[in-house]
C-alpha cells in the first residue's frame, strides 16, 4: 500500500500515515503494560487493529492523524506521533506513544517537533495541546522539551471523561519564536 499523506523526515526518523503493515507495531505497543499504561491500557491485537484503522480513517476524513514513526537506520516501527483531534476533544492535540524499546533515545521529542512544524505550517493550527495523565512524568518531560507549559486540568469527551488529564500546550507564535 501507499501512504495517503505526507512523509516527514528527521535526522533519525521517518513519519508517515499508518499502513496495514504497521499492525505488528500497534499490537506490540498496546500489548506492553508500560507502553500502554497512559493510552488506554493493555488491549488485545483485535483492538490494536481497530486503533490502527481509526488513525488511517482520520487521515482520510480529516487529512491528519498520528503518523507511524519509523527508525531510518533499521526501518523498525517506533511508535505513533502526531496531530489528533477527535470529536469533542479539548483542543488541537499533538500526542505521542512509543514502544518501550525506543524510550530514552529522544525519539518522542524529535518526532513531535517535526509533527508540530507540520501541523502549524500545513494544517494552519494556531495552538497545540498535549493531554497528559498527571502520573506520566516522561510525557511531561517531552512536553517541556518541546517548550509546552502546563495549562491546568482538562476534560476528555465520553467515554474517556473519567480519565484525569492535564493540558499542556503552546501557541504557534511561541513555537516559532522558540524554533527561530
């Protein structure tokens, strides 16, 4: 299959819309208790397939969604990173979730920065948020490295409305000033 959207390139990573061949990575992400801890918890392969289809469908319907992130050197699927705005979401989100084997390499920040550049430039977004569970210290650090700041508690739509999240974020102007 071919990708239905852009391919972004960083020094170490490729970001592209998800393809059916990414199922193994999606399934591995959702099968690992630590990787899945803050993104809905462990889910069976059948739910990983549905999540993959949701991302691919969002690309078709909205023209954006999270990218599949691949390591350039190996072609390995690293995780999913990118713009996200389901119905009822508290804002235009830039999110990330990586396989545990790729934590601590700076990949989340590298991929998120490329995706933020793209969202601000090509989607015309003027603001970005990150919905982060308060216990997710690693994602808070990624948000800080991106220049985002804690804005306060957020509210997700049903059926996620019982999940406590903090909203982190920044404006396009702040992002561009920081990148200059």
